[in-house]
């Protein structure tokens, strides 16, 4: 009988709730249903993210081990010495309004405006305390616990997901010490994009070597975008092509609404809007509304995410009063409720810009495709997002003002020239993700 014990190693796991959590979360949840025995190794302290305890209900029967993690920061040191909880979730619970929360955080150890905080402390973080990343303090205890679990439970497979670099170091170490099959998963092509690695030469060199060691040692390399294989082919001359595979993250099958959902006269944006995305979408929308004033009341734009961040970024972009009247802001929603909103909407937005993230398979785009929802998109051409939305027959690309006006007309009138590719969309279900994963590791 095949040994189906697999050790999943990630610092981002339930009850944490943010984009980096869900790839491993869904993998564990649906591996269990396929008769596998996933065992999770994660951190014992969540310093900076919201939490949703209901996520743990999805994982009944899954063994989850939490090894000590001390954030290499003043906050981490303060908590370790005093035992006082200064994690984000606790501060948020203590003080619901932003002003009070900020006052607590600023008085924890240092004044945020001090020279030390603004310059010297940042220097220490970038050059020493967060090298190769902020999870290095978690590595030693996790390797020790993993060694114990591998022996006691006769584990044959280990799965790590990165970033951070620390999980790659853990995977490399375990691969050298045990006769296990290592699947190194990349949520990002970490040494390709400046936002994922250090700009300091010494730190960059260390991080680069960690990636190379992982690519050499891993039995299987998986990525959530098919473009990663092309990137690694270019960076390393095709050396790792044969063991590199594309496995998209899937939308959770259980959360897809089964009941009838009343439609809403809204276009929705999910997540944090960044100033870098620019104001092109709003310019196109304003032009459309001025061209078709009779449609001005026909729909609204709802931003679901951190309201404070979204409002600030959109204000910095600069929009007219005409557009401001159409915007609604709402804070984060549980995944089940979010899926309902997607289904109910007229369309969804994916608008990072024409020149960035060509290699990205956006986290929310996964849900849009699985739920077969039309996407108003401002994305690079070519890009991973454009390719997958085109294959799904869901992309409404705002490549210029003329095209944008046509797309807005299609949305407001619900007249589409294309039907969703249902078979392709099923590829973006978590159940499909896991079956593909099993096929690869058993192959």
C-alpha cells in the first residue's frame, strides 16, 4: 500500500487569513479528502495578519504542529521578554478605531518618528535582522520537529511553499538528511522580481544561493503560474524544465454558492488597490458615463478590502466627483460571503496596469475564473493573466478608451459576445488543483 503521509511546511497557515495562506490551506483540505494524510508544520505566533478561526473547521482530523517563532524585531523581542501580546490581531481587538490602535503601536517600544525607528532600525532589519527573511528564527525548531515527524510517521513526501526563503532552507536540509521526495512550491518567482528579494548585494547573493540550492535539491518544482517555467528556463538555461510544473491555486469547491443568488447592480474590486495601479480605469469610466449619461445610475463600483488603504490610494490617484459618487467601500469579508458577492456582481475588476506583473496569476483571478465571472481587465499584453482569462473566455480587456467603452456597454447591457469556457474554468477548482498535484507527485 502506498505511503500517503506528506509533511506540509509553511509559516502561513490557518487561522491566518491572507492570500499566502490559501494555496497550502486548500491543498491540505482536499488532499485529506483524496485519502492522503497531510501533516502541517507552521509557526506558533502570527504577528501581523488577521485571523479567521472558521478556517480550522475545514481541517478537522489534520495534524497541525506549531513550532516557536520569534519575530526578529523590537516587537518580537518585547513580546518574548515581557510575555505581553502586541500582535496585530490583539491590538485590533483592543482598539477598533485606527487612532487608538496607532497610539498603542507607537508607544510599545519607540516613537515611530524617532531617528532610530526611521533610519537605524530599518538598516538593522534590512542588513541583519531580516536576512534571508524574517522567519529565520523559526528554522532551527522546525527542522528539529520535522526530523522527529519524518521518523515517527514514516513520511515519504515533504512540501514547502515560498516565499519565504526560510522554507527553502528547511526543505533543502530535510532532503539531504532523509530519503524523502521534496516538492518545492513557488507562489512567486522569488529572485526574478525586485519586490520579492533584497536590493542589497550581500543579502541578494545569499538569497540567490538559497534558491539555486532548492532548485538543485527538489525532486519536483511547482508554481502557481505557467510563466514561472519560462522565467526559470531563462535564468538557468533550461536546467530545471523537466521537473517544473504549473499547478494553479483553486477556488474552494465548498464555498461556491449552490443557492440562487440575487444579482446586484455592481462591479466589484477585491483586495487592496495600490496607487501604482494609476487612474486609467477611472478615466475610462468617466468618459463612458459622459458619453452615456443615461447609464449613470445603472451600476456602482464596490471595493471590498481594507477600506482605509483603498480610500487613501484612490484619493492619491485623483478622481472626479462624478466617479466618487459611484464608489462604495467595504472591509474584508469571509470567503463564503465573498464568493456570493462575486456571483451576484455584473463583473469584477482586475486593473494592476499595462506594464506590471506580466508573470502573475492573481490570487483573486483564480476565484473569478472558477466562478465564471466576466473580468474587466487592465493587464499587460502579453501576460499570464491575459492568457488565462482568454482561455476561460472571461476577459474584457480595456486596452484603450475605445475598447473600454465597448466593454462597459457590454457590462451595463449584459450583452456578451463570448460564453465562459466551462471545462477550462473547472481547472481552477481546488479539487482539480489537488488531483493534478497528486498526479504529478505519483508520476
